[in-house]
């Protein structure tokens, strides 16, 4: 169930200082992931508790050098 979460990301476009832009993931689509969990008959209470941590891990890519504040604020 958790392994499939990485494909459920919300992206946003950011302007680059020297021109152009880049698309970056900014959030996990919680509603979609919860619907997937329900369809897969997952423990929904557990899923809801772990999703914020899963989102942070996916968005930071497991970068241990980021502080908690940086991880929360992208």
C-alpha cells in the first residue's frame, strides 16, 4: 500500500531565477491514497496516522541533512 503512494503526488510549477521553470512535487494526494487504502482493505486508522510521515519521506527523498522545518516547508 505505502509503496504505491509515490505515484500520487501533487506537483506545482516554480519559476527559476535565471528564467524558465521547474515542476516539483509539493504534496501527497491524501484523498487518493486513502481511497486506495480503502479499496485495498487497509487499516484506515493506521494509514491516516502514517501518511504525514510518508509524505515527508517522499518529498525530501530521505535527505537526512534537512531539518524538520525544512522538510515541512519544502
